[in-house]
C-alpha cells in the first residue's frame, strides 16, 4: 500500500492521480497540507511580539515593538521608508534575530534562529524582492526545498505528477490562474509570479503568512488579482501580516493597521473605525490626536 507521510502535514491521496493511490510498493514522502481551513485557537493571538528591539550598530531599526495578529485576521504594517517594517518582518521570518524582547506563537515563546526554524513554526514569508527561481516550473517552485521524496526512485514520475496536482489545487483554491504550470517561472507575468509566491506561502504556512509589499511592482489589474488571493488566504484562517505603502490597499484588505515611525509602533487603529487622515498623521510621526478627535 502506498503511503504518503506528511511533513509538515499529511496529504490525502489524490484519487484522480492516474493510479497514484494504487497499491504499488513504495512511498511519496512530503506534500502540501490539505487546502482547507487552518484550525487555530480562537481568543489568543496566533502571533505576539513583546518589546522586540533590533539595532544595526548605531541605527535603531526597531525599538520595543509590540504587535499581535489573530487567526483569520489581516494586519497591515505602515510607515515611511526606513521606519523598521522590513526589520520586523525579518525577525518573524528568522532572517534576523531580535536583540531584546520576545516573540510568541499561540501563546508560547518562539526562538526563530533561522529561516528553517521559522518555517518549522509554520511561518511563511513572501519577501519584498521576488522570490521564485526563474528557470524552474511552477510546481518546482512551490515545492522548492520541500520536494516530495520518491522511494524507490522509480516513483519519481509519480512524485512529479503529484506535485503538479497539488500545485494546481492550491493555485485554484486561491484564485491564481496559471494556464500552463510547466512553464518556467521566469516567463510568468509579475502578478502571476506573485500569485505563485503567495500560494507557496499559504500552502506551507500553518500559522502566519508574512507579505512585504506584495503588489509594489504590479499594475492595477494584477494588484486586484493579488488582493483577491490575499483575501482568500484570510478565509483559510491564517494570521496575515502585510507591509504596504498603499493606504487604499490597507483599507481594502486589513482589519487593523499598525503604524511605525523611526523604529517604534506609534499607533494601532481598526480599519473600520479610523480614517486615512489619522493613519497619514501617524505615518508622519504625529501621534497626538487633534483635540476634536480625542475622547
Ligand atoms: N542590515 C542592515 N544594516 C544596517 N542598517 C540596516 C539594516 N537593515 C535595516 N537597516 C536600517 O534600519 C532602519 C529600518 O529599516 P527597514 O528596512 O526595516 O525599514 P522599512 O520600514 O522596511 O523601509 P522601506 O519602506 O524602505 O522598505 C533603516 O534606517 C535602515 O537603514
Ligand atoms: Mg522594507
């Protein structure tokens, strides 16, 4: 009996896999988590940062950053160039380690000493710079570094087919349309490539997906498509943290907005209860409310 061992989560065998579920000896190890809803405990934040600080020599990139994200929530991080947004995201994705403070996942302290540890904790990142390997196909990119392992080797073709099927299922569940999965990623449009990068993060992320300026390089229609994908990923129950420079986008997507100014969080607002003017003022370092707004 063929078995599929989940790492991190088991995948249901795909019945339409042209016999992939048949009783051939051997196994495929690995696989994307099932494309469904992610169950995370309600009531406690999935992600918490307490007094996180990071400096580079004399430059204080982040100081005493407090931030929380719940499951099924999109939180935006706003701020001028150099405010510290990417530094916060890099501490989350294990690229940088904080000098002080604590990071908690579902209530437990987490030490993300490198990118692999962060991934093992269910945190996936879509970085500011494009992330795909241009020479590889779409499925090869989605499974990059986490390929299904075929044992014995004659199952390799089957593993490849399985990765294609899982990729197709994942992409369609997020509304990402790629006509031919076997094309090299370098031939995709910017929006398609970003869709694939987001899908990869959603497919492997169990807790948190982090997006740094996901639509900065895209045109209007591609931005719309990527925003739809982000909205679908929220429906899956993940905690989503997104850096954006686009105020309108934050108001379209986010439930809450944190604003950073010179390394500090200077405000947190619920999108439904705040204004663009208020967020704009915070971004410019004016954290005092005007007298008529206060109270
Ligand atoms: N590796 C580094 N070495 C030295 N200084 C750094 C490093 N990374 C970031 N900084 C500094 O830390 C501060 C915060 O940078 P960060 O990249 O987090 O800002 P940001 O809010 O993401 O800006 P942007 O909107 O331009 O992406 C800046 O002053 C930046 O120059
Ligand atoms: Mg940045």
